[in-house]
C-alpha cells in the first residue's frame, strides 16, 4: 500500500530516525548485514514489513527438504525388496505428510524469529521502506530514516507469468505449495530448474502423477551435456517430462488444462500447477529511481561483487536482491560483506568470494562447482553406475565430470550427479577454493568402501592427460570391485 501523509493533528506523533547503516529486509542477507555492521561499531536499523522469518526457513530450503525427506522414505519402502526386505501393504497419508512439513517448517521459522527478537532494543523497525534519495528512506508509517549507508536485502519473489492468471487458485508457487492440506492427484510443474526438479520428484515419489514442462532444453541449468543427459535419464523414471516446449493454459472447472508443443506435442488435465519459473529480485517498489544509481535491465543496481557496493555510492546490496547467486550460504556471506563495508564507507574492503557452489537436492543429488569447462580444460570422468559402494546401496547411477587447468591439473570446477554428491560436492568445492591439483587430492586418504573413492577415477584421468605422476605410495588403485 502506498504511503499516505497523516493528518496534521497526528504529525506530532511521528519521530524520524537516523543511523549509520539502515538495512532493508530481514531475511538471511539482511540479518547478516545488520549483525556485521553492528559488530563493526555502526548504529543500525533493520527494516522489514513483517519480520516473518527467512525465505529459507519459511518457503525455501527447509520445507522443501521436509517434503523431499518424506518422498525419500516412501521411495525407500518401495525399493526395500531389492535388499530382501518384505514390506506389507503400504500407502502415503498425504495429509500427514503435509502436516509434518508445516509443523516442522513453523518450528524453523520460530527459531529464526527468536533470533530477530533477540536484537538490541530499537534495531527492529516494522515498516515498508522506499528510497527518497541515496541515503533517505520513507517508511510506510510516515517516518523518515536518514542513514550514512543503506543495505538492500529485500530478497526475491516467485515469478508467475501472466498466462497463468486464468488458472486462479489452481496455481501454486514455492510460497503456497506447502500450505496444501492434502497431496494433489495430479500436478504439472512448469520449470525444470533446481526448485522445480526437487519438488517435482518429491511429489512424484509420494504418489502424485507429475508432468514436468519447460521451454528450456536442459535440466537444473547444467552446462555439461553428458552430466545433464545422466540426470535426464534418472528424472524421467519418476515422471513425464517435456523440455523445449511452448505452453498454453486454460481452466476447465476445477482442472487446469495445459497444452504443449515442441519436440513433442500433447496436453493434460491437472489438479494443480506448480509454477517454478524463477524468483526475480524484489526491488521494483523500492524507489530506486530516486537514488541516482545505475540500474540494469531488471531494475537492479549495478554493483561490485567483491564489495557489494552499488557504483561509488553508500548503497550496498546483498542476497537474492542482487540476483547473483540465490542460495543461502551466499546470501549470508554477501550480507556480512555488505554490512561491514556499509559500516566503514567510504572505505570498503574487497573480499575474495568463495568458490561458486550449488546443490540440487534431487535423488540422487546434483552438484555444480566452480567455473564451467572451457575449450582448453582437462576433464576427468567417473561413472557411478559401476561404483562399489553405490552398488552396495542399490544407488549405482550418475556421472562426475571434474575440470582442471593446464599445465598442473589445478581443479577449477565440476558438474556431478550421483549418490552422495551433496557431500562429495563439498570436497571438490574445498579443493577448488584451495587451488588443489588432481595429484594433490589423490595424495589424501580415501577410505574403502566409500562413495568418495568414486572420485579417484576422474582425478587419475586428469593426471594421465597432463602427464602428472600419480602418488606412488598412496594411490594404488581401487580394491577389486570398488
């Protein structure tokens, strides 16, 4: 709601505010920014309309993983016979699944709200803020805030294309899907990025008839064609999948009718439609046109990724609002950097960023680390279709592709899908950030039988390509069958 000036007889109740650093948004990045600025000695204000908890706790990481975990339990029961375990009649209680998701989600949100409640007196300001200039904010309650520096940490919002408006309440986003009282019988998921894939597979393994649609032609934003092909083979076991298609929608009673055309044409009737077509930065209503900042085509201020400073101004930006890397650990890091630099502005410190690292929590998981492969990259491959520990666990599938630079085999990135890649991805991310070579990693201990051993094939392939000697004392090859 737009700010309206209060009647004259109420003017005396309005007390304007001032501080060193004003932070707009109390999500992960905003909380980190306020804490960092205050630690640096700045007086701070944290401004938010609702203080309703972080995106991660309320509508992102935590509720989605609760649903995924329920799906994993159902899938484990379904494949128990592989191990000689006889299971009687089973079923999925959709209402109980969703009730647990909400109950535990609410507990995570409550924990976040306790952190916010513990902030020093006077730091929280419950209002909506818009810029009136680079360092002046107008609050929805009529007050003004004057700050030496401002951090924008307003997060992101689901993108729902206009074409879905006709479906009304049949449309779900990540901000509404967890409010379902019961599992739908059928679900169209539009968007094959990380969020769409995770939820599509989870619902499918809970017994929902799922169709995945995307106008793009790749899954999870993967750039490595071989890894993407391995993921595609896995995902299409659980659901119908149509990529590279144009979609039209219509509502017929209580059903959504979707038609698609492209490499394959078809149509389907669905009880619900989950739109997972992205979460653009939530900056449109901030009045950024009053700040004098340069804005990109999406209305986001241009900024230095190592300082989070917008131009040479005293405005900083962090988290999903900057549309750079929309994941929690990056939002937290960015908030800390932005808050510290806002506190010391005009002096700012350039911070070396962590190696890029993203995980898609499908089963098996997908991990993307560092830089994509380049024309002169050395690539080491390891199939997990024949990996010892994976076969023991009846999870033998997937592919690892490690990228390295010449002449020494320094690891630069990876794309990986397979069992345990949410953990193995950490090992590679650490190695990339520390500048390790394939030879150097092979000198480290690998226990048997573990999934980690599966990385050795890819590491050895890099060494062979660059003619690097294998560690003679430690890397004697995998034991038979590993």
